[in-house]
C-alpha cells in the first residue's frame, strides 16, 4: 500500500496542467474511498481533477489521478473548521476553479450526483451547491425537527440539509468559510462545526440545492442522540446569535424548486411509547427549568400534551416552533447553564419525534409533515424577532 504524495512533491511537478476541480475526500473505509474515486473517474476527465485524500491508496489502482495527502482532521461525519481551512489553502495553492467536498461514505453517491454538485460551482451557477438527499423515512430527524425549519425560517432558504456532508464551493465561498473557520482553529477548536448556508446568505452569495438521490449517511463517533442533539443544536444556536443582524432583516423565501417526495413509510411506532414516557417523566422533573425558558402558553400546551394518550400523541407544530425559538433566546441570554439548557431540550425533541412517527403512521407523508413544521417556524418568525429584541417580555 503506497501513501499519497506529499504536498511539496506535487508542487514541484510543474509539467502537469492545472486542475479545474479540487476534490476534498474525508477519511472513510477503504471500499468507500475507492468507490468514490471510481465515480469521480467515471464523471470527470482525470486531468481536470486534483484529489486531496486522507486515506492511503494503491498507487496503481487509479494511475491517471493526481492524489495528494490531506491532513487528517478526524471528522467522523461532517466537515469541521479544519476541513474548510485546508480546502481553501489547497485551492489557493493549486489554482483550481472550484471545490467539491465529500464526506465519509461518499462512495454511495452516484456519478450523476457528483456531476450535479461540481458543475454548479464550476460553471459559476452558484457559490454554494447543497445536496438534497433521498433518505429513508425517520432518518435525519434532528435535521427535520430543528436544523431545517430553524434555518428556513430565519435565513429564508429552502435548503433541506443545511449541515450536509457533501457540498460544492466556488473559490470565494471557500474563502468565506475558511475565514469563519479560522476563528475556531486559532482558538484550538478545529473540530467546530461551520454552517455554510448561513455563511453564504450573510455574505450575499448564491446558494443552490440539487437533488442527488440516496446516500448512506455516516454515523458520528458518538452515536448517542442526546450528545448529538446538544452538539449540533448548540453550534447552530451560536451561529444564529452571531448572525442576528442578517436574519432579523426581512427576506423573502424563494419558491420551491425540488418537489416534495416522500420515502416509503417506515414503522417506528414501537419506539413511541418509550419516547412519550420519557417526556412525561421529564414533565414531572424538569417543569421548574422549562418555566425559566418557556412562556405560560407553552407550558400549558405541554401540560395538555403530557395527559394525551400514546396513540393520540402529537406535538402541535406551532407549539414546537415556539419551544425552539424560546430555547434559542434562552441560549443567547444564558438564562441557565447552556449545557443544562440543551439537555432540557432533549425530552421535548423526543416528544416531537414521537408525534412525528404517530403522524406518519396515520398516513401523512414524512416529508409533508416536515414541510408543515417548517412552515410553522416561518409563520412564527415575527415572534422570534420580537423576543430577540425585547427578551424580557414573554409573548403569549
């Protein structure tokens, strides 16, 4: 097994023509890595590509490809601050026109999906090309419950996966993300999450979403949903706080470009009783903490929900939007310790998931329900803006 050439060796090879597309490949199992390389070869001419990989590779397996070693960042599921800094440094050094960043498991993306994302930025159609994945029902529910509706409401974007594991970048988008990421790497937080869609909108750059079909999503090193919810939601809350001047300005949501397509229904009802019981237990034990964050009307809604039978259990869309908005305000104000705050959100999220599963089991498509939730967040944005500006005033 030969290792990739060093960066200095590549730079000394002056006879090779400059590539137009830099492909940053995250570390992944070897079979996935080789599958991703094979799809790239099937999609682009080898001379147009420069691949920066964290994997080792067999030197004779893809002899026409230029592959250089990328620093190992340890990203287990999505790009981190260090990845964005490295991507721009490579791009600037090599003189490429655009960047395609592919996360772990990228071998499951089709050649057509790679072409779609890369061509969007190579042809200067957009600065940021985001994928829309076709996932199984009940997959990616943290994204469905919080990340997508919150990003859509505040930043007026329909990007369904704002923390996607693959994306295409123009050079100026890569520079913008690297500048944002540099603040974290300078503070020894190289594994911090960056929010590309929010960055693009704040900078006035163009964003496009592209239907890429199914993809196997990587699992984080820490699969515990409690830890994942706190990590991702806390990162998004902090980014929203930093960009308040952007999202408080009125913005018009663009019309939908990709039709809503529901995945085949999946039975998750066996988990509903456990999640409902977890919520009821939390209602008995966390009410004092929730009362520091939520206004009386929301507490009343939770009281009614705690008395609802498991079969009829549904988190009303407007109640959920209001809960997330109020937790975001409490995060900004540090009403309670931020770790405790995000922990108190977990049983409420599980209540939303239980209601989502019941809703889909009753015949409503998963994607259609998620769109209804997102629309509720969007409709309640004026409440969010007023609470942000006048945080001491509880609105009913």
